[in-house]
C-alpha cells in the first residue's frame, strides 16, 4: 500500500471484503476441502469467497416459525392413516 492506495492487484483481491474483516484459520477434513475445491472450480471464484458465502448463508438462517410451519402443512395429507392412540407402543 502506498499513500493509502492499494495496488490494483490488492484492491481487486479484497474489493468485496469488509474493511473490518479478520483473517481466521480453520481445519477441514479432506472431504470438506475436496467439495469446497469443486465449488471453487464450478463458480470460478476463490476458496475464501465460497467460505464467506457459506458463513453468510448459515448466519442468515432463522429459526423456523412454528405457526407458519403448521399453517403451511396443516391438512396437506388428508389420506394419511394414523394408528389409534391405543395401538401406540407405550414401551
């Protein structure tokens, strides 16, 4: 960095990373690494970008709303045969 300006290669490399980003180190299984490498090739992006996308997606997932789940599934299987309570194994 010269005079607060990143060289062109550095600015392209970190253009999408927030300024407050911090470097971390993780350990992956060989299978996890192989699958991530496959995604990197398919998407034509970097390993870091794929991992950041996965973390963003994981953190964005919210707890399911039980009311919404019930409303969207209630009576969707009207022909479902359910055993009588007396037939349940109370083991």
